[in-house]
């Protein structure tokens, strides 16, 4: 049996903050539109951060002995290189609460000095004072949910901020000392058009920000918008609008010097999200909070998508600490070599790095690299996939169909 664990001495931490001020119409993420449970949630979250300290050492992650001297502190624990507060709306936490969480993480895990620490923020929660506080407490990357610089779009999406406040927040973030700023934009809105989307992009480029995440509006099964469309209350989403806007986005990002490094992500040189890139590179990570996922190199684990159940489970785990019972509100799946191969194919095809056949052969074995190369040939002939030397990848135009191409390369 070959060793399919990734040879890696880095890891990431994800913290899910499951609260929002209200629910946006298109949202399919797990979050509660109320802060009622915040205090109890933070107690449970801190307990999980401490209790799962061994996760990255104990699981499938095996650090080769020769590399151990390079590790800081605990030699069985990989260094944490990225920390990501996602949600929900992490910027609903106070500066003090964020400071306490970061302090606890740094006390419990070997966090590298130059760790990328990202916080997702929504404009309706931001002020200059708050942003300065974040900077002082070590947050060094912001991902701001702008979504659009047009009030009609923001209304359709039922966002709480308006376009003026969106721009104000970006100015404040710069004033507070942030240089690593990403914004989210949504395209393919039925009430918008190519001219308006171009104008959104004009505003983004004029701001000189190093990173953009742009998503097509999709209808999530549990989203309010899906219901509203079914009832005929708002205009339906049209796939052609999304395709048109995606083409405009790819072309204009390239003209403005942005690298299209993942289906939905664009950056200036070296400014990609290191945390998100680590998912695509199979770097182990530990996720805290309801619905958060963890990956230790060979197995995946995920917490229950319910704040109440999460709080109760952490309480129970703490009560039975001496018996070392696994948390009753998380599930675990060990991935077979074939599943690890599928995952590698799916994740890497989404990125401009593509599938590295040499890596596949070296790390997973020849049967996987040969299988992948053989199944790639018809896709290349159909123009759905490209190959340069040992790399299989998707061009800009092909990228939007990554999932369909990946399916054809999956292990049978
Ligand atoms: S702020 Fe984000 S997570 Fe919260 S409801 Fe809106 S889209 Fe969903």
C-alpha cells in the first residue's frame, strides 16, 4: 500500500462564525440571522480550539522525520501558515472577541510569524475604528462582501449596505493600513446588463485592489431568492447572462494584469489567497465551528450544521473529557486512494495550476497518472481540456465547465 498522505509541514485553520445580521436572498450558507447564541457559541468554539489540538498531529498527516527539525515547537505538529475567519459574518464579532480567539489559537498551535490571517467582512458591520482594531490585532487580509457597486443589484440580492457605503468601506480599509484586500462581486444578475457589469469592473480596477472573487449568481435550493423566483416575484436567473458576464470578466481581468488563478478568483502577482490555495493543494487544515470541515491528509471530518447542536456537543465532549469520547456532532470519512485521486483532479482543474501528471505518478502511482492521461485524450481532442508538457489544465473559456470535465477524469 502506498503512502497517500501529503508530504507537508504546513497547515491552515478555518473558523466558522455562523451569524449574520439578516439573511441575503441568494444565500445557501449555514448562518443564523440573529446573535442570540453568540456568547454560548464563543464558549463552545474556544473549547473546540483547545480540545482538538491533536487533530493535525494524530491523523493521516505524517511529517517525514528529516523535516522535523525545521518545525517550530511541537515537532509532530505542522506550522500554521494561514488562518481564515469565514461565515456567516465574522465581522459581527467585536475586536475583543477576535483578539481573544487569535490569542487562544496562537497559544495552542504553532502559528508561523508571517501567517496570512483573513477575515471575511460585510460592509454593514464596518467602520474605520473597527478596521483599525482588526489591523492592530493581527488581521492582515480582508475579504469584503461588496457584491455590486449598484444599488439596484444590492436591493435584488437583499444586501444591507448601499453602493456609497461599499466604497467608503474600501477607503476605510486602506486608511486602516490594509493592503491585502479582496472584494466579492456577483455577476449574471437578471436585472443587470453587460454595461452595468463592465461599470462594476471599472470601479474595481480603479480601486487598485490586489484580489477579486467573482461569482455567478446561482440558485441555492434553500435560498429565499429561489422561492421568490418560483413564485414569480422577481426576475429569474438566466445562464446566458452569467456566460456573457464571465467572458467580460476574464477578458478585462487579463487586460488589467490580473491572474485568473481559480474559476472565481483573480489576483495581482503573488496576491492569491494562500488559505484557499491550500485547499486546492491538499494542505491539511482544521476547521472550527458549526459546519466547518477539516482535512488531515487522508480523512475528512465535518461538524454539524447547527449552532444549537454544536454548542450541546462541545458541552458533552468537555463533560466526558477524561474518557476521550469523539465529538457527537461531527462525522468523519477516510478517503480511499481513488477518492483522493478524484479530489485532486476536481480541485486542481479549477485552478490555473492544473493537473500535474508527474506529481500524480510520483505521489499516487503510475496507475493514476496513466488513467488520467488516457481519459484526457478525448477531452483534449474535443477542445474541452488543454495540455502543455505534463500539465492538464483548462483555459479561461474552458474553466467554467471544470466540473463536467473533472467528472470524465474521475476514477470509474
Ligand atoms: S452575509 Fe453572507 S453568509 Fe450572511 S446571509 Fe448574506 S450571503 Fe449569507
